């Protein structure tokens, strides 16, 4: 832009470093970008908020910008104040140019993230990592899945697996753990990512993706059904598996959602379905009541996590069917 040295100001800062100063270590790191939980909304799903050296973009909420936009948010000040701080006292015409540039910045960041996403997806398909992990299952490792309520036949159907020495980024740096693996497969059979359930998580976050650049996807129990009218939405993949196996009723789809915020987006997207039942974790009930009411979805509130109720307390199909009937719209 004419009239001020905007590019010089931007080049003085590395946006990835500036974001780390505010948000801490990224949840995932790639060659050209970092991934953090998005600070602009409640989303905690990995893969949504991409931060590059010069710009950022969130696939979930659409927020994007450059280092000056980041400073404005981080310091809770207007963009005009931030620009004046850096001796960028803009005319009205230049402010219009700035707004136009922000549109271009968001588009560039999204295009870059889309390209990274497709590259990561192609790499996943080339490596077929989920098949390798499934082949790693032996009697001992299958027993881990059995203890979680998933018999061998379902381990094979869903291609569940086991990974040795999986490296991941924690809040204290690089770490390693064996994992239980869950392919995320869409209706029709496309594998979108692999979720790793860490067996030795050192920072409290038990799940990591195979590829950080791939966005979050639900776990769909029945990938042969295009559009089910009876759907159960669970908070978590393994909970969805155990619920589906226990219900054992034709005509029902069960999906597992990896985060509380993604639960709400999923429920909203199912507002056109005939019969939706939401089973949140006990600490997530209040988070889903409003959106469930708008979507006319019924909520089943349980005192402990649904898979623990089924496995540890020995509750079976009859109890689950009765509970689903009693679920209500709030």
C-alpha cells in the first residue's frame, strides 16, 4: 500500500512466534504452519486454527488475519490503535484498502490451508496407516479393545488398531506413547484421518490425529447408511462404538464427536432429521441443551459416561432402549 510502510512492519514479526507468546506451545506443528485451539471461539478441535508465518485462518469460525490483526485481538485494542502504535496513521482511503487486503489475506490463508489439507489427505491414503495399525493387533492388544467394550468382530469391521511409539506434541514438548487407533471413515468408505488414543498421555489430552493438517471428523458407526433418520450423537468415538454395539437395532446410526464444541455444530446440522438423541458426557449436558432444543433433538442425561455405565455397571440393550425412549427435548 502507498502512504505507509506496512510490509516492513509485518516483516519485523513472525506470526507463529507471536501466537506462541500468547497461546503457548501449539498442539501440532508442521513444516509451514502450527495448529492451536482457536482463541476466537470455544472450539477445541485439533486441526481448525492454522497459523502461518504471515497470516492465520480458522476453518471452524472463519476468523483470519495477519500479525496486526493478531496484536489487536491479543492486546484487546482496536486495529486502528495498533496501527498508530506502529506509526501507521491511516487515511480513510487507506482503511478501505486495509479492509480489502484483509479479505485477500483470509482467502490466501484458506487456499494455503486447503492445499496443505489435500496434501496430508493424499499422504494418509498413500501410507494406509490405519491398515498397518490394524495388522498390529495381537491377542494382548485386542484385549485392550475388548476391555473398552469392543469385541473382535467390531475391531475388524471398523479396522481399529494399535500403534507403537507414536510421537506427538505435548504442552511440555515432544513425547512418545503407544496408542489405540481409530480410523475416521465417512459414509461411502473414505478414510479422513486416524485418531490416536494415547496410552501414556503426559499432559491430560489423550487424543491426537495421525496428521495435524487434517480437520476433525466424526466417527460414524454405520458407513453404509447414507442418511439415517434415527441418530444418536455421543461425545467421543469409543462411547459411540459401545452405544452402537449395545443398542444393536437396525435403522439407528450412532456418531462419535471428538469435542464439545463440535457436538453443537453436529446437532445443528441434524435439525432436519426425524429422531436425534444426544448423549453428552455428564459435564457437557449444559453445553448442548440450547442447540439441542433449537434442533428438536432429545437429550439423554446420564450420571457417568455412557460407555462406563454399559461396561462397568453391566447395563445392556433393554436399559439403553428404555433410556433412549425417556430422552427429552429441553
